[in-house]
C-alpha cells in the first residue's frame, strides 16, 4: 500500500517515537510527512527529518 501511494502521511503522537512495537507498516524513509504533537523535541524532529519525512508538530 505504501509503495502504491503518491504521498504517505503518518499521524502519531510523540510517545510513539523510539518505542518498540510488534508491527511496522513502513520505515521513516518511506514516509513523506509526519504529523505529531508538540511533545516531540527539536532533536527528535531533526533525527526524523534526516531520514526523509517532513515533521509537522501541531
């Protein structure tokens, strides 16, 4: 599904960053935009953006 999309947008709260999970649907390099809350630090946002996605904190 990710491979067929023109644009991949992930909406997730900041607590998900760095947590280990049972399943994964895509790597950060496959995501175009991450929309998250303001709990994500500037350093974390920079790490994510280095892997590809634009980070929007709202």
